[in-house]
C-alpha cells in the first residue's frame, strides 16, 4: 500500500469514527431533548393524532375532540359554550399552542404525562389514554355572571370562602377558543383579529389584569387600622375633618358626598358613605410598611397559582412613596392595582373569620379511569387577620350592604356585606372611571364572595358607580349559588 492510499484510509477511518461518535451522542444524549423540542413538528402532530382528554364543569365535559380526517392533525379541539368558559379553559390550538388550563395540563390532556402510562404503554412505547381535569367552577354561577355582563365590558370572580374553590371566572368581551383550534386559513384570520382587538378579549382581565380598585381597597386600609390598634371601635368618631388636605400638599381631597357628611365620621359611616378623608388619613398614620404588610397578607404582590398563574400580580407599591402617595393608596388610588380575583379574596377572608384559603379552580386531575392523580381538596389556609378584626369588618360591610351602595341588590334571606368602589383612570382622569363591587353572602350553610369590575358601558359618565353597574352582576351570581 503506497503512502497516499494509506493516508486516505486513515482519513476515512477517522470520518467513520467521528460519525459513530456523533450518532451515539445524538441518540443517547440528545434524543429525548430533540423529541421534546417545541419546534419538533412530529411532536406537535403527535399531540393531535388521538382525541384529547377533557376539562370538566359540574360533571360535564365543556371540551371535546373532532375527527377531521386529516393526515397530520387528525383531531381538533372543540368547545361547548366556548366564550362562556374561555377564561377557564383557555385554548388548545394546532397552530398557536395553548393557554390557561389547556396549557397547564396539556400533557395530561394529550396523554404524554408519565403518570398516565401503564406497564404495557411503557413496554410498547404507546401513548397513554388521556386524563381529565375536573374544575371547581359552578355552571349556574358562571352563567349568571356571563348573562349579567352582557352589554357591559367587565369581569367577575366568585369564590367559596370556606374552601377557596373558584366558582366562576367571567370576562366580557370573551372569545371562542374553537375559532383558533385548527391550523387553517380561517384559524389564522381569527387569531389575527383577536390580537388586533382593542377590547383584548384574550387578556383574561378577571385573573391577569390588575387595575385601580378604588374604594373597595378601603377594606384593606380598615383591616390594617384595626390590626394595628389605630381603630378599636368602628362607631367611634375619627376627628378627621371633611375638608381634608392631603398630607404633604395643599390639595383638598373630595368624596362623592359633601364635606359635612364626612366630617369627623366613624369608620362605619366612612365605609358606608365612602369618605375618602378618613381612609386617606388612616393610611397616612399607618405608613407604607404597615399598609403594605396587610395588603400582602391578603394576596397583593403575590402571583397566585390556581394552577393557572395570575401574572402580573395585584399590586401594592413596594418602592418608597411620599406621604401624599401613601395617603392616596388608602383609597385604592396612586399605584394600587387589583384584579377581581384579588378583591374577591379580600371579601372571602373577611367572611371566613380572617382566614384566607388558597383560591383554586381545579378540584382533581384524573386518568381515563377516574383514578386521582392530583387533588386540591385540602388547600393551604392562612390566618391573615384576627377573628375580631374580621368580625368588625363584617359588621361595617353589612352597613354598606343594607344602607349604602348595596342596599338595592339585597337578596331576601341572605346575610351579606359589601363595599362599592369607583376608581379614576387615565391621565388627569381622562378615561371613564372603573365601577367596582366586592361582597360576601351566606345562607343555609353556604357562603360566597364575589368581586366585579365594570370597565365600560353605555351609562353616562356621571352615573358610573359600583352600586349601580357592578352590584347587580354580583347579586345575580350570589343568588345562583345561595338559592339553589
């Protein structure tokens, strides 16, 4: 063998060895990563080659799978009452991925979660039968909220204070997840329209869009004041003048009622009339740290896992504020932001004796035979305020419900407490205000907490108020639960 042939042979041998090393590396070390890669089209196709598992409300599936006869994406996700349940289900799309419960439990629903595999599935490398996700949603409360929000732009959340179960999550506008479930031209057009929508139907404002809570936040301020000994009796006059100057400024703070009506009033009366002077003064005297501590106990500045993540979280400012800014937070303004879920949590903790049970919208995750893989029936609970504080707040909220902004939406036979709110928004209050209502009710051994925010309606700006716009929505949801 001459020198040239010998060199060529060695070179070819090295190439073969390099190829063997590369193949071994890819198969042994990178194989699973490549198989699981989100950009692997075969992996995506595989998720839709069989029917998906279902999301369940009240024992009935609100999702399904349609056999399209297609070669690649054979089964397409379908939805029963899609817009009604979209804030809960989210979407499962052949082209655009997943969101909400469809996203959190996609591996359960498409059968790739290892907990679903039987011994035979493992031996044959066969995809397991998909599992199901059982929600805590009550179909009657959900439908009541949906119907009540028609003609309005807004959101609502209902909770069971004793269990933390989320009974309803409602948004209007909403969207039909079935319209984007496929990978065709119609799905693409629907997707583009939804993303261009000024109403942001896919935002899920009930869980993921914190906004100024306005006077509903006064419940947090009063809770902090009682817990820190600043208020010991809700019927004792406060000696806060109605003609109140915001600390650190020369600006007068006005309320919806006259200065005289809010002059030196007790916390109970201040909550009923929503006197800004009293709550701004309480926040000023408490200071940022104590206000923030109370807010965070109730869930502010914390991303909740429902198991859908509520990101961004409801917010109480963490950066150092000036004295006037702290005072404004006492009335739910400046940079305080909350979702309907958050304000429902506030009312729930008050109704439940100061104990906040972790909110959740899933009760169980099961395999195809009904065997439980995950259970959320024993959620974490935290004593966020004393029972005495909660009792005093309940007492004050009952006055709002019977004599204040909630008096027109009382339900016979139901004990309830409430707080209305109207929050300024936009530069120089340029946008229509938000109308808020948060409430709790109990009857016949059952209880519920509800929060509603109305962002837009055909109501004249001067008539926008939580008691007029948001309270009737909460009333219908409460009635659907307590009057079954």
